[in-house]
């Protein structure tokens, strides 16, 4: 065969040509139907916003991720560890199990046993922990174009972005991240340096030079980590290199020199694919919110988008917030003072480690399958889903009902709440605040009716997964029946 390919088609012996056609056909079909897994695959978790989980719960979560054949875990750590030098960064988060009794180093070691690399996440000059510093140093607040301070903002950790042109801001970031990486978690495998997606500084020193100032810190912290650990994986955003408009912000990136030692991190909302950079990078990762907020079909769509743009990693958000909001996050006053419910579960009971529950398991299975084979057909996925959950008792109806259950649980979901249908009291407040239309109410009414049908179909099943479908549906329907007839939404 090797000698045959040296000749033109006209000179290839007929038998050799037939062999080429057969082999090409076999391997072409194999490549189309069984694409190689992404080299990097796993989940992005905001560790600092999940305060109720202790070490045993996190180890159980890692067990789940290993079952999903993940090999990367991003733990957004800023604001979630007990900094000695800057206590202001964690005071808002004192209830967090890792702040109370630091265990994340042991968790990272455990992830390594499961052959999962752990990257520590943070945002330069903003977001959790970091945005609390202006409570003590108000002069470091980022500025609007008119010179006034940027608005207070946050998710759980409320505060202000810092001005990166200020030497004291740079010193704080260097010392805070050095402490996190060198003093607390030197066994971590690298960093995700996540550029802000909601605000930058527009003071006289920053303005169009903002990303140059941010990059100065990124370059310095990268060099320091690589000096200590040459194999450390550091993921950065494309804003520092493309000179293009930054998605979601009234800002333009800079054109610093790209170091191929970096990996790249892309998202649909704030960091779009860049083919030239992807070709240069050590690795590149695409991240979506589909596991947390979407459906298996959206997980499949994300995997195919990653594949089509040539990235070799798919590491997506699988948030399970369990903190108590002190502000009307998402514009919703009703949630203030009420603990977040990950995937609609009670985070101090059955939802404390939520990833083993029915609905997250559906998303985990989808992520496992599509991160292994992005070109897997959805009908084939449904067949595998049925075998995974129901074994020999799988039916088309059961698989469709399982997917419906998952869709309904995430219908109108936000980062701050599962589907409003899961909580009738919240539903009423939310619908009134947003002036929901009759059509919107009708959508939820149909979803509630569908849950009633799933309850009736599976409540008495001998199959454990089907029985869990029935129990879950019943728990929601009962919440409505205890308050008002199902017809309320019609």
C-alpha cells in the first residue's frame, strides 16, 4: 500500500486502487462517526459560590466528574480561601466550608488520584474577593469615562472593579494570587485568568490602554508560575492579542505578543474564537453554560462548535450556587436572604452534593458522550441515554420523558434560580415583576401538565430511574396542589 500511493491514479494497479478505496471508506466512516475525544474535557465550577460543600462532598463530586471521563476541573478559587494578607477578600464568605477549614489542597490531591488536573480561577482586578478591596481602599476603584467610580456590582461578592493602572492595584493582585498559588495551593496544575466580562476602567490612565495594564499583570504572574512549575497550564483570554472589540463591552483589546506557552479560553458571550491565535496556542478550550442552564442538545451544539473551530478542549460551566444572596441578583428582590437551590434541590439536605441527583446526571451523561464524540448523532445519543438510565427496560417514551423532565427543570432558568415552576411562591412574585404574558404563563402551564403526566406514568414503576422520574415530578406537582389547582396557570 505504501508503494502504491507514490504513483498517479492512472498508474495504480487496479487491485491496489480497490484497496485504497476500501480502506479510505472504512476509515472515513470511522472518523465521521467516532471522532476523537477532546484532549481537555471537564467542568468549570465557581467554588467560592458553593459554600455548603465540605471535603467529603467535593470528593464525591470529583468521583462524579471522573465517571464522566473528565480530565480537567476549573475551580474558581478567588474569594474562597482564607487569605492571610487580605482578609477583606473572604470576610463576605465566612460561612464557606473552605474558608472555615481549608481543605482545597487535599481536594486537589484527590483529583490527581482520579487523573484530573485542577486549574485555579480568578479575574484580574475584579469579581469575587478582589472586588471587596475598595471597601478598604476606595481610591483604587475603576472609573467611568466621566471620572466617577464604576457602579457597585457582583454575584454574591459585591464590590467594585479595580483600576489596573494604579501600582497599588497591581501589587495587590500579585500578592493575592501569589498567596493563593504558592502558599495555599502549590499542588494545583495551573490557572484560568478570566478577564472581566462586565466592566473595565476608563480613567485617564486606562481608557484604550486598559488591556495593556491588565496584561502587565497577566504576563508577570504567568512568568512567576512558570518559573516555579514549567508545566503549569495557564489559560488566558484573547483580548490581549487580537486588537478587536471585546464582546459585551464598549472596549477594544490590545495587540501584545502571544506566548505559545499559554492556552486560550473562549466563550460565546465574552471571548469569541480566533483562528490565528488557536493555531499558535499550546491548547485552547471552549466553554459554554449548557450543562448548567441548557439541555443535552445545547451541550452537543457546544461540542460541535468547539470542533468546527479547531479547539482541543471543551470545559463548560456546571454551576451549583448555594450561597445566601444579600442583594437582588438578577434584578429579583424575592431571592434576598434565601439560600440558592442548586438544580432546585435543598443544598443543606439532598442537594448538598447535587451532581448525583437525577437531572444533573442527565447533563453529565450528555457532556460525557459529546465531549468524547462531538459528532455523535442525537438519536444515537438518546439510545445510549436510555441504556444508561434504564438498561433493558428502556423505551422511546421513557427516554423522551426523561429529556422532557430535564428541559422543564431548566425552562426559564437563570444563574440565580432553577425554573420558576419549581417554586410556586417565587413563580408568582417573578411573573408579576416581569409582567409575564398569557403566552408565557401558558408555556409554564403546559410544562406543569406534562409533569403531571410523567408522575402518573412512572410513580409506581419497578425501575429505579423511572420511579425517580415519577417522584421528582410528583414533588413539583404537589407544591402546586397544596396551594392552588393546576388550572391556575391557564
